[in-house]
């Protein structure tokens, strides 16, 4: 008897919207690339989009602030707004980590 194979992990399609080459934009790019390399090695397509040079893309994805990370695939579509410095929030937003409940003994 053979066991069924585990389903192949899904590829991620990510769009990071930034405003020019500001420090905040560069930090967001560095952070998401590091997360993708560590958690999605070989399974991601990351496109960095400058809202100044590609304003149409902001309308298509309804971007109102930068930086904004959009997880296009796998479903569901999700947006993470901000500099992505909170690594746990990004991992949870990308469904790469489960949210943690309140600490034991907390009221």
C-alpha cells in the first residue's frame, strides 16, 4: 500500500507597492525578500512596483498607502500595509504562521 503524497506547497504571487526609493521603501523591500527567501524559497514571484512610475497598478489593486504588500495568490487576496517591520504580522498575513493566542494565565 502506498500513502497519498502530500500536496505540493502553493506558489505565492506577491506585489509590493512602494513610493520611490525612500528608506521606508528600501526597508520594506529588504524585509519581504528576506522573508520570501527563508519561508518560500523557490515558490514565490515578487514584483516591486513604484507607485510614482506605475500609477495605474495602484488603481487596479486599490492601493491607498505605501508600502503595501499584496498577496495575490494563493487565495485569499490579502493586503499588508506598513513598513513590514513586524515580521510576525507579515508571516501571519501571508498564512505562513498561525496567529498566537493570548499567553497562558492572561486574563
